């Protein structure tokens, strides 16, 4: 029996120090994985570094975007790539080593019994290193907020370290996503929950980035809160779930 096809997506903006280290580390823990770097025209040359990896290794692909268009849209581009090319599973992780690749086998081990495996900081065995009190409170608060408004039972809804069953992603109407930034992480779980997807959390140790600067700022936080609020109203009103159109583009019926 052939091994399931795995795509690992890395959304990058100014990650030139991290990228040359994380690609080999991913392949150390998942040698069969193909990697897609989605670069938002990083001024530090991250995209050109990714190109050099792709030239040397057929397992590496690069998608260049014209500018900094948001984490949510970058992740959606990765979803589209995985759907169009027929992958079985898709793992998304941050390129800055805050999501250690050593947890990839544990995520994949969940996929025999679930549709989305969440690398969770907030289940037994999970945790965070390198954060101050403010960051802890912000993360805990937004997770509680998302559970309340979106009807999510999972504990870690704001992290992006996840493994998705691509056949379930293909059911989502990707054009209907509201979030462009960090609220995407909660939105995709909300939309998948409404499609009946199964979730499982497996513990990870989140580590603060090795190099570079965090992209989170107060503007992003308020934008995320607003999108989650809008989705919460939609959830309260029981707006019908949006399914992806058929391949013909005409949709069902």
C-alpha cells in the first residue's frame, strides 16, 4: 500500500534565517513530504532562498505572491495547491520554528481517526516556552472567545500547526472566507465544524521564534476579534453552510 501523499505548507515573510534550517528539519521527520513555500515577496530574499531549494530538490515548491497579502490568504493558497494536486494530507506550520517539526509524526498518527489534527498547546502534555504574561493572556483570551462565539470544543483554536484531510478541505468554499489575517485559524475550524469534520488535539511544545520579528501587532488582534464576532453572529443566526462549487463551476443542482 502506498504512503499517503503529504504536503507541508510554509507561509513566509522575511524568514531568510529560518527557512534554510526548517526545510531539512521537516524532511528529517517526514522524508516523503513535499513542501510548498508561499512567500509574500519578502524584501529580505526569503523567496530566492526557497527557489534555490526547489531547484535542488523536487520535493520543494515555491509560490511567489506580489506582496504581503495576509496569513489567511497565504494559507488558502496552500489549500488550493494541495486540493488541485491531489494530496491526501496537508500540514501547515510556521516557518520560524515556533512549531517544531518533530511533532509531525504525532499529527500524522491522528489521521487514521480524524479529519483535522490540531497541534495543541492547551491539552495535557502541551505547552509554551518563551512567552511573557501578556502573550499568554492574549492567547488564552482569544481561544475562550472563539469557543464561546463559534461553538468550538477544541482548546487550541488560534494556533496554525495542524494536519488537514485534503478531501475535507475540498468541500470548503474557499472564496467565502472572511479572515485575511490571524482570525483565519479560528475561521477554518468553524467552517470545518459546520461541515461535520472530526477534530483531535495532540500536544505540542510551542517555542518562541528562533530568528526575526513576530508579525503579530495590536491592529491584527483587533481585526481578528472583529472577524470572529462576525462569524459568531452568523453562527447564532444559523446561516446555511457554504459548500464548494462542483468542478464544473455550476455548483450543486
